[in-house]
C-alpha cells in the first residue's frame, strides 16, 4: 500500500505548477481528482497528441488522476464542488487570490466548511506583498528570481533555463508543504491554509549556493558561487566528444594531476585545498580542460573510474529511454489504452523495493459522474450540471 492511500485530493490547478504538485501526490497513492472547466486545462492542447485533448504537456503532469468537469461560474457547479470539499483531505488551486471570493473559495470560507481540509493556494507571489495577485508564468518568474541573471553570468547573455524550472521547483515545494500539513493534521486534527508562491520558491532554490558572500554582515564577497558560474563549468571537450568529470576532493585533484603528468600542481597554492580552488576555479577548470582535450572520451572513462573521480559521457535526451541503468531498474513505464500506447518516466522513488504504479491520464470529464455519485449527488443533479460522463 502506498503512503497516501486513502487521501483524497482536489486539484483545481492548471498548466504545470499545481498539476505537477498534485501528480506527486497521485504517484504516492492519493486519489487525485482534477477539477476542470468545460474547456479543460489548456495544456490538453499543447504538443503532439494521439487524440484531441490529450496533448504531450498535459500527459506529463496529470497521470494517475481522475477528471471532473465543473463550471464554477454557475451556482450548481459551485454547489457540486462544495460537496466534494466536504469529503476531501486536500484542495490545491492556482487561481489568483482576487478571484477566489467570487467562487466561494476564499480560505476562510473553505476552511470553515471543512476544518480538516489542507488547503493550498499556489500563487505567483505571496499575497501580502506588493506583487501579490499579479499573474505569473514560468518565464516571468525565471526572469525575476535570478535564473536569467545566472545564465548571463555564465554565458554572457540573459536566458531562461531550458526547462520549466520555476513551475516544477515550486511544485515540488508545494507537494512537500502539503505532506507536512497532512502530518500536522494527524497530530492536531486540523487542516489549514498553505500559501506556496512561485517567486519566493525559486529565489530560495537559487540562493542555496548563490547567496554566497552575502550571507555575512558585512558581506564577505559578492553573490554567486564561483565554481558554478565559471566558464569552464560545463562538459569538457575530449579529442572526439564530451566528458562530464568532477574532481572535487583533495585526493581527486592530486590523482588527476598525477595522471596527466603534473603532480606538482596539487601543491600549487591556488589549488591546494577547497578554499583556494574555489577562489581560483576558473584557472583550475581551464587547465583541466586542456588536459582532457588530449584523449578520447573512451580513453578517459576507465582512467577516471580507476582514479575514483566521478565521470560520465554526455547523454542526449533520446538516449535516456534505452540507458542500461534506467532499463534495468524499470524506470520508464508504458501504459496501453485503446487510443494508443504512452511511455512515461517513472516515479523515481521506490517503496519497499517497488516503484509506484501509474494510471493513464484522464480524458476531460472522464470521471465526472463517478466522482459526483461518490459525493452523494443524484443522477438528476449530475445531469442538470450538463457535465460529461
């Protein structure tokens, strides 16, 4: 039995941030009910697809959920949602705070209706600050939180990370906060309201290492961890390709310098210990790159393995599904359906040696009648909603 078996989650979020948080809860065993407007989550239309409304981006963050269509602009839709709230353990949404009261979803109203409910607002910014209520998407948050600046320091040009970094980072933080609140409810019997802001979440993520000298008062240097920002902090070019290599400890660097015929560099004042290597990391990586370039990738890998220096070749995205480690551990999972076969990256964690299973992502409104019947609505009431079966 998975850890969240028996927990019911209402997912009123859309796009990536909230759905990714909710998908983690589904992967851990929760019954996640995705509440969608009649037109559905717009990610249902984003990317290649085998059938209308089941596009690639939707598939990536909505597996193992059930879909219910409710028009929350109508009294009947809001009343049906209220019935679902009565029996839920968790509700999360990504609705801008100023729109909640019109829907009857402001935290005070919802938490009074179901005091055991763990209720999470997934916002762009903390509501009490001057940015509160502003719309936000991943690109905007990446620009505001330092991602684009980090890319500029590293490459010379402001760019976004080529991954939906702010949404997914914030989604993981949201899932963690929800799990923590469920643990608290197990102790106190009460739920409560959680606010998970994208902006603050991504800033916190970036400044783990990049606060650097600004931790101290007065500052003992600037912000930005030099090793991460060094120009040479990238795969090293070999004689025929690329190599990921990271000597880190004193023994690592001494072994590397000995291997390339310059053991005296291990005692160079610039490279003698962690502190000095951090100060002179650009020169260190540049030297290492010159040495690496003299041999092929296949020459280097067994040498670095012998020296116990972490290393690997560079894999393309296309190589990952056939990677021998991922194949051997059963990481990728394929789900079959009359509409077609879908392959997913699996849940990375295992419980008692087993990877949690997953279910095919839901069609729009696929479980409306089933879920609303469970909530106590009659067939006539469900039919009056005009919702899909």
